[in-house]
C-alpha cells in the first residue's frame, strides 16, 4: 500500500488549482440586453458537444414524425412560423455574436400537444396543438418562440447537463458522441432528457421569459403578446393536468407579473422596430 503524504504547500496548491478549475467553468453565455439578464453560469461540457448531440436527437424526432406522417413542411401554419422565425433570429445577435453561425432549423409537428422547444444550436420545434388550441396570434407565437430561443441562447440545457456531470449523473457523453452511431443516439437521448424533458428551474424560466420578451419586441411583435398568451394558457389548463409547456415554475400568474414589470424596458424597442404587415401598434 502506498501512502501519499501531502505537504501543507501541496495541499494549498491543490486547493488553488481546484478553485481555478471551478471558476474557469463559470461563464455568462449572453449579454444582458435591455432586460438585464447577467447571471454567471456553471459549464463543464462544451457548446459544440451539446449542440452536436442535440442535433442527433432533433433529427431522430423529425424522422419519427415523418414516419408517422405528422411532419408538416408547408401550409398556412408552417409559413406563419417560418416568417416569425426569420424575424426573430437576427435579433439574437443583440445577446451573442455567434448565432449568425448557428444551423437554425424549424420543425412543425401535427399533434395535439401544447408545447414548443428550441434545442441547443437553434433547432426549433412547434406542435400544431399549441397554436390551434390556444388560437394564437402572431404576437403570441413570437412570445413563445422567443422564450424557447432564449433557452438556447442562455444554454440552459448545457448548464443542466454540466450540473448533472458534476454530480456524476451523466457518464461518458463526450466518448459516446464520437463513437458508433448507436452510442451517439444513446448519448443524445441522455442529453435530450436534461435539455428538453427535465423541467427548467424557476430562475431559468424567468430568464427565458425576459429575453424572449425582448427578442419579440426587437422583431416588431407586440410584447403584450407574452401577457395574453399566458392568460390563454391559464384559462385553457384550468382544472386540468398541466401540459409540458406549463410543467415549470414560476406559475402563470407570477410570470405575468414579472413580464408586466419588464414592459417599460422593451416597449421602446418595439416602437422603434419595423413591424410585420399584420402587426398592430400599441
């Protein structure tokens, strides 16, 4: 048996190196914007790794939807989404510079699900259920899409994977990503659980609400859409089990209060922005 005796100096150096490694894992993924989101985040896995694995999961999702004949690639709803997406994407550069290089994608799935997501790297998915059941107008769609894009901008999925890695809950993701296709799919599904399935924290949801509000305003969509969409969601889900999109905190009422408090910060951006043809002025 070997016994390692560390001198006080070596213990001190080891402590310094450990602290330095932890500090180097802290980052702020976005600029604060008009809404002032500036929390430092803990990251242990690279953006490129999470983006690559998320793309595998996104492609699997689309292949399954296509096989079920529920992948929508044309039509009125799809064109509405595409127009809103094309207006929102350029606004992301207000928060970070690298989004112009992201491989942005849009998927619409014909299913009665009240949900929408944006996977890391700009992979947006909407379900027809959330648009049709809530009878969303373009301002409200922009609010939801902005919220989901904000999760990708802030890399909340990467942050949660990093937290899981720190707790040894996620194993060998990097190795699996460069291995056989089956290994990559397995790793992608594991990452997708933390990125898209596991509910976000109250803090992450509030950040996405704030940044999403600003993105929509900068794109010329009425920021009040973020208020009315939550009013519709509360009404639609009253006395019912919550859908995926509502399975997080804070509550709808709290979010409306927080969004209302942010209106003075984003209204000037909205008033100065070019408007979509169908948009109405405040």
